[in-house]
C-alpha cells in the first residue's frame, strides 16, 4: 500500500523517511520526490500503512505539520508514486475501473442467474 508524505524538510533523505515508517511495520520502499518536500512510502500490509498514516499525520516536522495520505488506485498521486517507485512490485497495468459496473464478477442477478 502506497502512502504520500508531504511537508518534509528539504534535507530529508530516503533512509530517514524509511526509518520513520519502519516503526509501524515492514517498508518495501521509501522515495523522496525529485523536488524535495514530499515522498512516497510503500508498505507490505494495509493495516500497518493505515496505522502509520494515522499516527504520523499532523506530526510537527521543523515547524510544519506532516501531510500523510494513504493512496488508492485512481488517486491523483498514484501514477506519480508509481513513476518514482518503479520496479517489479508496482503493477501499472492494474487500474481501478471506478465506473460502478461489476461485469464479469459472477454476481447473481435477478432471476437467480449469473450474468456477465
């Protein structure tokens, strides 16, 4: 699960970002953005990622509150996080449909028949 972290100090490093989140669980990767001040963290377990986000959101970092957001597929930051992370663990071909259809899900429709 990917997490966006904003309002980071300019001198913050990838290692420092990773160590901040390791207190909450296993961190796959932590990357500071090219323009500094923000970064992306990827954690193995969604529950650990949510706990980290809830705990660190608003934390004072050199006079500024951290902005922490758990990213969902289709989120505006999601593609940017994928570009920064790269690697085999990021599945760029999977996208959230978001159109409200459940076609092919095998759900039982009216009349007791499975539809597609």
